[in-house]
C-alpha cells in the first residue's frame, strides 16, 4: 500500500488505485499550477503516469521526450519540478574509482512506491526509499555526508544501491523479490570495493555468504540500520 496512511486505511487495492489516480491529478492540476507556470499540463500528467514503467532502469530523457512529443529540455524541467514537489527523487551513479563507470544516467524512484505496478519494481522502489531515508537520518545526526547512489559501468555491470559516506562507498545493496544466488555484478563490485554487501529480499532467512556478504530480508536489514547494528 505504500508509505502513506490513506491507502493503508482504505485497506484495498481498489482504494489504493483511486488514491494514486487522485494524487497525480492534484499534483499536476493544483501543485504544479501553483508552483510554476507550466503549459501543456496534459503532457505533464502523461509524464507522471509513464514514470512508473521506468523505475528499474536508468532514466532516458530522450525516450521520454519522444513518447511525449516535447523537447528533452522540457522533460528535464518537468522532472526537476516533480523532484521539488516530492513526487519522487533522482539517484545518480557513483563513479569514483569505478573503471568505465557511467556518470550521467540517473534513476528515478517514487516516495510512494505503490505507483509501481510491477512487483519487482515496487520492491526495489521501497528499498530505495528506506535507504535514502537512512542516509538523510545519519547525515542529520552529524555522522558525515551520506548519499544513496547506484553503480553501473559501460559493460552493463550494475548494483541497485551504494551508500556513499563523504565520497567513499561504504555498503552495497541489491534488491530482489525472492532469495537467489548472488548476482555476478554484486560479487564483482563487492570484491573490487571491499565493503559490506547485501542481497536484500522481500522475506526469508539471514544467510552469510562470505565475510561481509549476506542475503537477508528487508525487515532485518532496516531494523539493523535504524538500531545501529
């Protein structure tokens, strides 16, 4: 149901769908209108409804501009406006000390992960929100600047999330609905960066794969993070 109280209290998929639809309508027709003089509101609303299908991959502004039949400049401005209005947030790639790393392709996630119909995308989005919240929390406590990024190189090796403290990677996370063998990309970056690494699943048992490498359910990971374990 996501992280907002109204869909949870409605208690049904039908109530959730109604709330999500109304959220987008109000965002575009009220918040955007009040915040900025944006024309082509129908195109802006279409962008909001297209974004859930783009969650799992780096965001292609060119592809979105072609689908909407507007300029890439307009798409970038609208995405920035969505970010400002807390509709969602960007995740940039981490590239320091990563050979052939991509540097410009950002990913997009929603604060309300229930916008994603695909179960895998919804779970990854959920994990992204929790990790981003953790980074903000520990940064505000004065433990150094923590940022959430992702890893991807030109050979298409990718890890969903990396927590970066003061410009240095400190932990890797791959989000999967069900427990499975460790992904090759996670193995590769765990070896290269030498930081604690986690395959995060929706449920299941905690399993130690190797020193500083685990498979574990999301509930165990997040309770550990928030308690300082």
